[in-house]
């Protein structure tokens, strides 16, 4: 599969998205991006769609050609969407970064119990974080643990955006087992963290 405007094969996250963003900012009109793994395909497609573009993907021999057509008002940076909170939910602008499937250090068993309790409290409390970001071992909370998956789904229902690092899911072999939230990439995660008025890291 040759002739792509942006060849992002072999590049690690977030480089495919960054190159797509650069091309969108510099050159008007439709263009194509070539990637060689599903995570990069999804990241590029999601970025383009949130930037106001229409997207088509063609797969051939394990590679993905992503065709991007800018729409009216399309730009390299997607506008922030308001928290899709349901009626009665108090969705705050806080971003919660979770990097482990345990809370604290010392006892693994206690740590696993504490993180379950913490997420339950978040889902049932008066104030709902606007975004929960799962990185490293934190992605296991949205894949392997039935209790934490339930709490994360409850957060989503109350308007919280749950993002799971795609590179982390791939590393742990969990790319096809995400049960709560959606797959994200380092570009989006970095933007969320840097732009957050309040950020809590666990």
C-alpha cells in the first residue's frame, strides 16, 4: 500500500497523531495517513473525527490507509466538548490519573481493595470527576476486574469521560478487552493533563 501523504508506519504513540495534526494544520484538502497497527489506526481516526473531518479506512496486508477529508471548520485541535453529564450529576473539571490497579503501597491485597472502594466512592459521590485517565497497570481496572469495571461504567453513566491508554492496553495484551471507557493516545492524554484546572494522580 503505497502513495500515502503521511507515512506513519513503525512510529510509536503519539507520533502518528502528531504527524496527522501537522498535516491537517499545514495543508488544506484531503490527505491519507498510512499506519501499521490497529491502535494507531484508531488514534488517527478518532483525532481526525474530533477535528471535524470525515474518515475512511482501508486495510490491506496488515496495514491501514486512513483517508481524511477536512470538513467546514475543521482544525488541528478539537474543541473541548462539555461534560455529557446526566441530569443531577455534578461533573467537575477535575482529571483523575490512575496508573495502577492498586491504591498505595505495602499490601497488594489491601491496595486492590482500596482502589475498588475509591472508584465506588467516586461513582456514588456528589462530585463526579470530568475525566478518569487509566495508564500502565491502571488499564486493568477497565478490563480484568468486574467490580472496578462496574464502578467505571457507573462513572461513565454520570458523565465522566474514561480514557484508557492504548499503548498500555497493547503492552498487557488487553487491547480487545476494554469494557469501560474508550481507548486513547498519549497526545490526547497529555492535552487533558496539561489543560486540567485540577489533577489528582493515584
